[in-house]
């Protein structure tokens, strides 16, 4: 196995990521307790468990259901990618920033969308640590070496175009929904979709589009960030389906099959090209 393509020591990134994982576990468990008995995520526990439709057809996550998914999938994936990177795996190194980006995305949603509570003081360091650790980690990776190892396996232009399309779809849906809502005659004082618009338009869509353009142009940073962006986008889509299925099971209600299929298609669109990164990195 070739040595990891890094330019500086990752001890600080490991320590910060462990803190992020610990905070994710704490706020997820606390959210499950307070969300179940204290109405932390609203008066209707069914809405908190699943996914609801807001302005312009935008899907809103139930944060109680998301707590379960973060605890079952988010935390193990973060720890697993760190463990793989620690053992010298290029796959772990490339997925690690993606798991942190997943944490950053979702806990900005909690920060601006969840009801104010004592957990607010934990969401802030979660968001801050995730953001700065991503920056430090990506800056520590030797992008030229990653490009050299993956360029013969990863179809950069195809996957870059997929990322750009995903980002533009997110941008188009959210921006048009926000604009139409703002111009409507009966504009709600605080649209339910506002916190999702914030994180999608300010963070996810621009990051995915820029990452896709960099990969399409075969720039080193595109190869470094491409796998993580695919993981974050696909994992979020699967998380929506998991929340919908959870509410259907716990409340003995029907599952919205059409919406679930659409979301799963988005997940597949991300995970299939992600396999090229995994193949190239494990082959290395």
C-alpha cells in the first residue's frame, strides 16, 4: 500500500474529528430524549420523525428522525473513515472530509431550524469544528498526488458534470421556491422552508457546483473533494428515505413510495460514481 498523500501531520484533524463525533452522539441522544418527551422539534411527533413538504414542494427533514440516522450512520461513518485513514487507506482519507461536510450541513440545519434549547450551545461548536477541520484536512492532502493515483480510474469529466447538475438542481429548486414564496400575496412571516433554503443556497449548492467544476477540469482539489461531496449528497438523500420509512413503521402509516423512489435515485446517482473513487483508491 502506498503512503497517504498528505503534506502535514493530521493529529489535530484526528482530535477535532473525534470531538465532532462525540458531539454528534451527544446531541443525537439528547435530541431523541428531549424530542420525544419535551417537544423539542415541535408539538407533532409524527412530523418530527419523518419528512414533510413545505413551500414550493421542498421536503423538510424531521429532526427527530434525523437524530436516529445521524447516530446510526453519521457517527459510524465519520469514525470509520478516520480509522481507515489512520491505517493508511486512501479511501478513508477521501471520505473523511465528506463525513465532516455531512455533519456541517446537517448541524447548520439544526442551528437555524431547531427550536431554541440547551442543545444550541452544542450545535455551535459542532458547526465550527466541522468547518475548520474540513479546511485543515483538505489543505493537508497532496492534491497532485491524489490526482495522479486516481486519474486513470475516475472519469473526472462525467462525475464532475454529475456534481454540477446536482448542485444546479438544488440551486434551481431552492432559489425559485424562495423567490416565489417572497413574491406571493400571502407570504408567511417565517416560511417553514427558510432554514433549508439557508443551508442549501449558502453552502451545499455552491460547494457541490464548484467541486464539480474543479473535477470536470481535472484540478487536484476536484479529485480531493469529489468523493466526499458525492457521499454527503447521497447520504442525505438516503437519510430522508430512512426517516420516512421510520415514521411509516412507528405510526403504522403508508410510505410515500413515489418520493422515496425519487430520493433513492438521487442516492444511486451519487453512490455509483463514488464507486469509481473507491475502486481507484483501493486499487492504489
